[in-house]
C-alpha cells in the first residue's frame, strides 16, 4: 500500500498550490513564432477592441445593492457603506467605473481579477484597491486553507520594498474566470495564443510588405563577380526600398537583372487571413463581429438582434460572476440573507423607441405599471401622486370569466340555479309598498322581512 497510497487521496486533501496558479505561458511562444502575452496581445486591434467593449460595458452598467424587506419586496440599501463604495467610489483614487473597468480588463487578459479589501478597526469595509493578477498566487497552507501571495514592487509606492505579502480570503475580492479547478481562472490570451500569434504574424507581414516598397522581394543578378555585393544591395534598398519609393523606375547597369522570388499577397491570401483572424479573436471573447468593425454579415435588420444576444449570452455570464463574487467576498454570513448585488442591464435591452412605447402601453393597460414606473425607466420626472402618477389602471373591457358567463346567461334567457338563487335573495331584500289597513292610503315602504 505504500506505493499505491500516493495514487489515491481524497478530493479535498491539502495541497500546497492550486492547479490554476501553476499555469504559465511557457515563454509565450506561439506556433506562428511570435511571442504572445497580455501586453503584446493588446497591440492587436481586435483584442484591444474586444477587451475595451466588454470592460466598458460591465463598468457602465448601474450596480446597486438591495435589501430584502419583510413583505418580500426589495429596496435599494443606500444607507449601507458598501452601496457607496461599489456605486460611486471604491477608493479615494478612482471612480466605480474605472475600478470595474480595470478589474474586468484583468479578468479578460489574465483570467482573474483581484482587489484588496481594506477594513477599519471594527471590521467594516472602507475601500477596495485593484491588484495585478500577474503578481498574485493562490496557495494552500498545511491545513488545506486557501491564501493569497502578492508580490509588491518599488514602483507601487515609496514604502514598498518588493516584498511578498500574504493575504487571507477575507482580504481579497477574487473574480475568477473559466478554469479547471473552480478556484483560479485561465487566461484567454494564453489559451488562444496560437490564434493571436497568427494574427500578429499576419499584421507584421503586412507592415514589412509596405515598408519594403509594396513589392515582392527578389534577387539582383549580375553577369560578373561583384567586389562588394553588400554595397550594391544597400544602394538598391536606399533608392527603391520603403513605401515612399514605391513605383519608382529602376535603371540597371552592366547587365544586371532583377528577379522577384516571393509570391504576391493575393496569392498568399493575406487579406483573407487577416479578416479571418479578426473573427477568430472575436469568437474567443464571444463578441459579435459588427462590434469590432466587421459589418460584412450585418444589416439594419439583424444588428439589433445581435446586440440583444450580446447582452444575453456574453454580458450575462460575466455579470453573474461579478454579482456572486461580490456577494461571497463583501458580505458576512448574517448579511448574505438580507442583502444582494445586482447589475441593471435593462438599459441595454430596451430596444428602439417604438418597441419601448408599445411595451409600456401593454403594461399600462394591464395594470402592472403606473405612469411613474414608466417615466422612471425613461429618466423623466415623476408625476405627483395627487395627479394620479402612482395609479395602476386596468382596461374596463376586461372582465372575470365568471362575470362573462353571467352576462351570457342573461342575454340568452337561460338562468342557472346560481343565478336563480341570487334573484330570490334580491327579492327578499326588495323594498315593497303596502297599504295601510282599513284605508286606501299607502302607509309607506316596508321590507318584506321586517316585522
């Protein structure tokens, strides 16, 4: 059993590191021969566009903290300190938009987003500061408990000496991306480095193509032996190299001949390759091609639908990651059943003006939205309550099914037993006129059931 004991161990057995934290770029080399890392990938316009679109979309969504009421309703917990931190200013150095944009860009490039949680003496959260993912490690201690190791640098602050600090889980807001162990996410750039490396190589090829005169490279042939071939080559490049010297007329002396040896960009399908790589990168981040500038398969009839799909299938998973990470890291056990965080994506799903007005009209006529509910969604001032702004109205033509059956029965003359009993009850309560005894005068109105 001594040999086999190492092969079988419990799932939750202590480990000194998570599997995600051990993943690296392997020097960042791709199959195309280009080094790919987070910074070089951001030099690609498609990568930069996708990261910017997703980061700004998450940062621009209104983030609110809500509280459950005893009657089952929910209200904004504006009095809670976390509401101000997440909605307005997480720390004195940045706004909520910049904070979330920074963490979202880390999440897209490194697969993880980290922020240090600063607490006061009472344990209340007073600030959140972003941490660089490439300096963070997620480890386990001897008891199997998670902890974080962060490498500081002298450039961070004058007081930093490049030391390694250990942070506990209650001191770190961690939003992980897709990963194999559920604890640490993997970098999308690292996982798709071959596709990005090919895009970098194609872009570099195009740049060198124009830098060399927008003409294929070739060979200068001389019938005799040249004493200094390098001098002839440099003279040729100086006269005809570069895009500024394109289409100049070359004069060859002493029987020299120029022979091109490279294929043309069209034969190499250069443009098709670059176009395909843009769609490939957009596919990595699940961003519609029209949002990164590729409008070939987009039209006025389907762009709106693609934008709605972007919200539902691209943004919603990221929003869920954020909401649950905030819930887990920032709320204690007593608060988790009372408070929750929500990103408001309704503004991105509103559609055009006519569609919104038709939807509002349906909601107004069916009584589940008031005039003020609609005006709040459209950022308009509220109508005072005394003028009916908070009234919920229902279309008068809509009746309960039982009332419709009664109306049909009266119209057809077929009275059911229930209707007959209701009529007999009405007759008993009917006020009758009776004559006073012994006279022909009417004494007044009396009820049949009265003594």
